[in-house]
């Protein structure tokens, strides 16, 4: 083989190597972008629907979010929800099953009052992920425990955990005012 042919082969291998490196960097940037958009739930979302579908999902969610009429609570509504939550906390130690059922109802009512669609859980979670990304995984976990509770399979510790998960979403939906108040521990 002559020198010219050898140089062409080496150059072609070099270009192929650079192309492979550029492709890998592109994949990494794509994954980082999804991570920054979706936060801690990005890995779960990629597993469920795939990366290419997820890249379209923010645009679809943004279009849907533009049509949602999410609103702040009035001071009276905020106080009513805080009062309901405190009441549910006070019954937890004696009736944890009732408290989780009530927490599910309060979260549902709070979302409805704020303007979130509440018919389909997966859609609720997706809509919440835009406005409350750090607590959506907690919401999913709480719902999973609540479903196990409905079939009689949740332990008292599971119910306590569900209530803590619901509380994080409750705080996020209510806003910063509640966070300034002391939080009660569950027995």
C-alpha cells in the first residue's frame, strides 16, 4: 500500500472517530437538557416514554399549560385548606387510614380549586411537573401507597410516609406562607 492510500485511510478513521465523539457529546447534551427540564423524574420519564417523545412533551405540556387557568388561592381558601390539613394531622395517630383518605381528598380539592385538571392521574402528575417539579415524585409515591391502602395492603409506616409525601405537595400548592408555620410530626 502506498503512502497516499495509507494517509487517506488514517484521515478517514480520524474523521470517523471525531464523528463518533461528536455524536456521544450530542447524546450527553440531550440527556442533560432533559434532566434540566424534568428534574429528578427525568430517568423515570425516559424509561416510560423514550427520549425523543420527551423532547416533544415540554412543547405539548406548555401548550396545554397555556390553556389551563391555574390561579392563586384567595386568603380565605388558603386558610380553609390549612385548617383542613391541621385537622387531618390531629387525627393521624388515632386513625391513620382515615387521615390518608382525607389527605387524598384535600389534595384533589386543592388542585381543583387552583385550576388543575383532576380527572386523569397521569395527566395531573404531568401538569404538576411543570409548576411543582420537585414534589411530583412524592405525589406519585403517595398515590401508590394510597392505592395499596384502599386494598388493605399498606402498613402504618406506609401511611405515615404517604402523608409526608402529600404534605410536600400540599405545601407546594399552597405556597410559601404555610412553610413558615411549624410542621407537625406524625406518630
